[in-house]
C-alpha cells in the first residue's frame, strides 16, 4: 500500500492506481480492528459524489464489517451531514 495516500485528515489517491478497492478494504479492516480495541462498536460511513465513491465506500464497509462493526451508511452526503450522523 502506498503510504503517501495517508494525509493528516484524509486519504487521497488516484483511483485504480494508488487507491484501489482492495486497499480500501484493508483500511476498513485496520480501522475496525482499532475501533473495536478502543471499545467503539458503531461507525458511520458516508461518501462524496464522485463516480468512484460507491465502489470505494463498499470496499471500506466490507473491511469494517469483517471486524464486527455495526455500520450506518448515510450514502452520498456533504461533510456536515456526515458529522451530524456521527
């Protein structure tokens, strides 16, 4: 996995090159493992309106679910909506 995709407050990459569905699934598994170890069992997932977002979001959720997380998918939304849902 390309470490340069990780930024201070986001993950950024070129879909299909530096950021793939497999990598998003790995990120979901890592995040779910960390959250569960921290006592957090629920998460909210949202996405932006880019055409690649549904597939990447699905891969992320697959990884999170594999760790036993309870998810709420709010779909395509603005950041303030995701913050409210969280």
